[in-house]
C-alpha cells in the first residue's frame, strides 16, 4: 500500500500551523465572513473550556476545578471575595472568576489555504449554533457533503459596549471541499483538543503560587497608594517646595 499523499499534506499543513503559534486560531474581523464548521471524530464540534484571566501579568489559564475537577485556589479566593461583599471585593471577584469559552474547528471560505483553524466564541454565539444544529430544517450543518456554510457578522453596534456576533446559515447546502481527497485532508487537520491547551493547564500548586504573587503585588500597590496619599495630604513642605511656592506667589 502506497503513501496517502493527502494525509501527508494535511500533516505538513498542521505542523506549519502549530509552528505559527496563534495561526491555529481564527477570530472574525469586523463585517461578514463565511465559514464552515468541520466535524470532529467524537461528533461534538463545540468544545467548552473555562479560563481564568486578569491574574496580574499572567497569561490566561484553564481553571483546574471547572475543567478537570481539581482543587482551584483562585476559585476558592473568588468565593471568599463574594462572601466579603464589599464593592471592591465583588469587583475583584468578577475580574478573577473563570469565564466560559467555546471552540470549534472551522474552514474560512476564501482562506482555505490556511487550513482548519479554531474559532473561539462566547455563550451567545454558542446558543445560536446549538439552535441551528437542533433545527430540523438544516440537519447536520457539519456534514462533509451536504452541510451548510455559515455567514458570521461581527462588529460593535452603535451604542453597544462590546462587539456582537450574528450567525446566518446559507440557503443551500454544499460540500466541505471540492474533492474527497481534500475533504479527507481537512478532517485530518482537526486539532487534538486534548493537547491544544496543554500549555494553559496549571496545577493547583502553580495557581496558588501565581495567586500569592498577585496578592503581594496588590498589597505593595495599596501601600504605595496610601503613602502617596499621606504625602500629598501632609501640611509639611520641604525647603525646596517652600521656595518654589514663594516663586509662584503661593
């Protein structure tokens, strides 16, 4: 049996995409773009993850508790903040709470040469996609032969605080790609979700260390703010300050 050139090409493209870092991910630009959801081997193209953000200068990372059922010192800390109940505590709790994100493998029409990429989106877009999948008029929108392309409209409406995503299915079904070999190549390009966010997984001990460092920085910043406020409110001035004030006629 000879080498399957389509699979070899897919492996090379996948390797190049991994080497390009964020090229594995796709995010819509303002306006309209057409995509196609690529089916996954487990029949679930909608992958759910929970991420922690805003913990100082640390990059986002997966919540140990919500993703893996492990202990999560940051989640425990967030619960404590909510219990405290002050405005500042609740504000910090909201910033540090794990946030839900969804990811699906997609082909962007007009950019097929970039291969299969991962589209990350929020809960509202997820609900729209589920409604489409469960609508019998469309059937399986990921079917490689009779699926449906989706028009993604993205942008910030006038007066809105955040961008919004609207998903509209094409009226006619279409194949994922123009040939069976190319379809097979696309399916081979779907990333392994068990390894995609491997670098974003932290142990409870690592999360505790990051949290300790963050809280120490917060304490230092608060002390500096207090000292600055005390200094600014002080009635005493240095001789240099007094001379400068005299110059200005203060």
